[in-house]
C-alpha cells in the first residue's frame, strides 16, 4: 500500500511541475542552441532532479521566501548559461525571469483585496 501511495504522490507531483513557462523556456533554449527539443528536455530534466530536491528542502526548512530566492537565482543562472549560446536568448531568458518576479509581487498585491 505504501508503494501505491508513493506512486500516486509522485504522479501528482509530476503533473503539478508541468507548466507553460517551462515549455516556453525549453523551446527557447532548444531553438537558440539548434539542438533537438526532446534531447534538451530529457537531459535538462535529469540535471534538474537535484535542483528540484534542493528547492523542496529549502522550502521545507526555510520557507517560501528562501525558496523564491533560490528560484530567482536559478533563473538568473539559466540566463547566464543561455548567454553563452546566444546573447539574444540570454536576454529573453532574463526578461522572462524578471516577469516571473513581477508576477509574484503583483499576485501578492492583488490577493490582498480578496
């Protein structure tokens, strides 16, 4: 029974982490680098496993603000990495990261009125 609960929880997690932002960034990275989208997605997902674990640990030990700081840090690392392939792609990645930060602030502001 414990194995089934773990499988269901893992499936729920897998469904939750899928987001349009990730798809957009992955498409941008593959297109800008001239690499196969599926190869970038699969290898990037494998590389991301310890980062996702770190995010969960940071959130559980230090809270939401620390987890957001880690997310912002990794967004900026992504922009720096993409700059090595294409300055344009690096700037696009940075702009997307900035919009996410702005979105978090706007969402917090708007939700105060609800």
